[in-house]
C-alpha cells in the first residue's frame, strides 16, 4: 500500500509540472500586459497555441537530418525529467535519491546541447547565430550553477535537493551572506537560461537580439509545440528550484496525510504565482541589454557565486 501511495505522489508531481508549465507562461504574459495597461491574451492561451500547433502538419527542410526531427523530443524529455526531479509540493519522493543539483545541471546541459545542434542542422544563418549565442551563454551559466552547488553543498553537506530543503527550513541556517549571494546568482542565471529580458526577449524575432527563437525558427507543427512546452517547463523548473532551495516553506514531509499534501500543493502554487508576478514586474521595468553585455551580466553572477564559496571556506559563519 505504501508503494502505491509513493507511486501516486511521484506520478502526481510529474504530471503537475508538465500541466502547470504552459499556465506559468500564460500568467507571465497576462501580468506583463496588465502592467503595460493592455488587455493581453488569456492565461490559457499557451494551451490553445499548443493544441493548434499539434494539429498542423510538420514542414521539414530537404537537408534536415534525423537529428533535426528527434531533437525536440530529446529536449522535452530531458527537461521534463529535470523539472520532475525538483521537489515541488513534497520531499522524500520515490525518485528523490536522484534529485541531485549536479544531475539537474547535467540534464539541462544535455537539452541545450541538442538544441544547439538542431539549430545548426539545417544550415541557416539564423540557426547558426542562435546556437553560437546559446553556447556563449552556456559557457558562462554552467560555472555559475556549479558555484551555487558548492555554496549549498558546503552548508547542507549534500547536493540532494530534499536534504538541502530540509536544511534550509531548520534553525541552523540563520541569516547568511553566502546564501544571499547564491540566491542572486541563481536569479541571474535563471533569467539567462530561460531567455528572459534583459538577456533575451521571447516575444520578438529580431535578428540582432534573438537567441532561443533563432534556433527554433525552422520548426513547425508538433515539433514546435514540443519545443514550446519544453521552454515553458524550463521556466517552471527554475521557479521551482528557487522555491525549493531558498523558499522551502510548505513542503510536505514523507509519510504525511492527504490533506498535508494538499497544503503543500497550495503553498507551491502560491510561490510559483508570486515568482510569475516578480518576473513580470522585473521584465516590465528593465530594458533589453545588448548581446555583448551578456558576458558582463553572467560574469557578475559568477563572481557572486565564487565569492560565496570562498567566504564559506574562510568561515562557515558567513
């Protein structure tokens, strides 16, 4: 009976992230529109867009290889696995032993690798530009993630997300400068990795600014739908990661009752909606930066993570 319950809870988390991801995108778009005093699309519009794309036929270039056709499904599967590993409303789930920060960074790196290859496969100039910019961002973002892993692992003694979340809600945490640096670093790298303003603008197709959109420009039909869903999943993943690592309040402990899982789910949705509101407000208040300023932006995030790691080596009290 206990095994069935664990399977149900784990399956509920996997379904929750894939069903909630388009809603997160829709809420951010709606809030940005309202902040700009526009009506904006419905929060359910991403679901309609996905259904519309699934019904359409796929248009492939003559020189597209098997990688171009397979990459959307590989990108979606790796992103879905990474998003499902992050504790959302409960900790200590069946697959929590594999919910490791380093494993999540590796899964996201694999998805990015396939996306860059797919962007260059057809041989268009847009795809090459987008892939080169994506790899530039990845070369700077991944070291930042490793520094954040070091900070949290030195404090919690583990890289497992459930263990870190349990440590963060304990009285032993206190007010630490190093955690503040890791939090700001994660916010900055999350903005860059999900292609949000000021690093990228997902709402435009301008040659001089687009990064993610340039790599998926040749996709259509169900392939584009899968990639759009993977992008929404990645945004939800970073919001869930921030909520799990730095705002772990409300997470349900193992062997809890059904109503405790309901409270954990309500707390998780409230944190995600708060994150959507903060993201919409931030993107409305700031302008898109130039491409050559992105290394400076991510370099600052890297310095914050590195400084936090060095401070912990000097003194564990920081």
